[in-house]
C-alpha cells in the first residue's frame, strides 16, 4: 500500500479542490494494492459509495525503463534465434509494453468503461459499474462501489440465487457479444475482475486491459465465427486471409484451407474455445505469417475467461457452449 500522505498528495495534485468539495471521506487503508496503483473506499458528498484508484508516483518511469530492457532483450533473441523470430518475440514484447503503458492513463479506462456500459446494457445478469469522469484523471479513477465478492470465493457463488451453469452462460454470452458484435471487449476477465453480488449479478471491473478490433478485423472475426459454426474451411480461410491483410498476398489459399480444415476437425470435439484460436495461430506460424496482434490478445483473453468460467462452474465446458452461441453472437 501507498502511505496515506502519498495518496493525499496524488489526489490533491490531480483533483485539486474537488477532493474537499466532492468527497465526504476517503479511507486511508486500501482495498487492494498492485504494481500500478492501489484502490481505496470513499464516499461522495451526496453519500454515494465509490472506490478511488490512485496511481503510484514514478510508475511511468519504471515502465519506460523496463520496457526498454524487454524490447532490447527481444531484439537480441530474434537476431540469434530462428524460433524467436518465428514467434515474433519483438512484436509480443511491444504488445506487452504498449498494453501496460496504456493502463497508466486512467482516462482511457474510463472511456472503455463508458463504451462497454453502452454496448452491453442489455446483457442479462451482467453489470458494469459507472466511472465518474469529473473525478477521473490520468492518475486517479473514481468508480461506483460494487457490493460483491470475487467469483473465486466459492461461498459467494453458492449463495447466489442463480445456478452456476447459468452464471457461466451469462458471462460467456456477454464476452462473445463484446467481441463479435461490438469489437470492444474486457481483455482480462480473471476471477478477481468478476464480482458477484447477492442477487447473482456478475460485475465486470477494471477496464485497464480492453481489446479493440478495427472494422476489418471485426468483420473477419464475424466471418470466422460463422465458419466455425458451419464447419466451413473455405470460409475460415477467407476470414483468416482478410484478417492478415497485405502480408498474405502470396499465401497459398489451397494449402491454407487444407490446414485450417484440420483445425475445424479439432473443434468438432472441443468446440470454440481457446484451442480454436490457437489452432489458427499455429497454422499462420506454419505458413510463416506473423500472427495478427488482435488474434493473440483474443486468444489470451479466452484462456483467462475459460479459467474464470470453470471457477464459477467446475463442470462448465466453454468450447461447446461457445460453439452453440456463435451464430447469434456474430449477429
């Protein structure tokens, strides 16, 4: 945790007089502390309970320094190792550093939050807490307090008046809709970022890591989803070709379609889970095509989501359930 005087100093520097006029109280003891910042319970002047996330002073310099080291290391490895070049290690390092750097701007998190609240307002049993933009800056974020507990707490899930499989279904349905309809999705849905309240509502918190898809990639993913649901290797090949863009101009489409057909064969038994995305990534690697960043982020998010769904319902099978939802999710 940050010392209380440091927290106050950051709040005063970022919010100025608003600290005194808009807040009734701010707890000195943090709810949680992590590498980028810590969160504190607070109460607004009108009695509204909120949390306030405060960024650690100096974290930007640390990220910038460590990012330089990571990128230098990746360049050295790519220069010396064909395997590292094949994996696109430098691109992965860039993705990681850029992602962490983006998380340092809390105003971006507030924008992502507002976008997802608008996009997914109708999702049954899913809640997205409101961020207060007037009390949010690059280094301070103020968000609605959610009276819930992490789905990692088994007792909290068992106490909810909604069956485990339905809770998992609701979370998966929302995630697929975020990806395939909106092109903006929560990219880090681990159990600590999914809270459950006494009514059984699942609350998605922490929008520092959000995946965004450009229109071309979104269209390609929608086509990919339909190809998986109809088991059509030709359609899947067209979707992948569209997604990779100009780097695939010389791609042998017949060979690509054949290789992707084997991926569809795997999905026949496992459904549309993380293996489906990673199967496409392996085919691209075989054809020496750099993996689209959007696809690697999605694959990572799906692995995280699968673990969370199993935390909610140990018997939940993400792949088959996702497979049955694909056509509807793709719109």
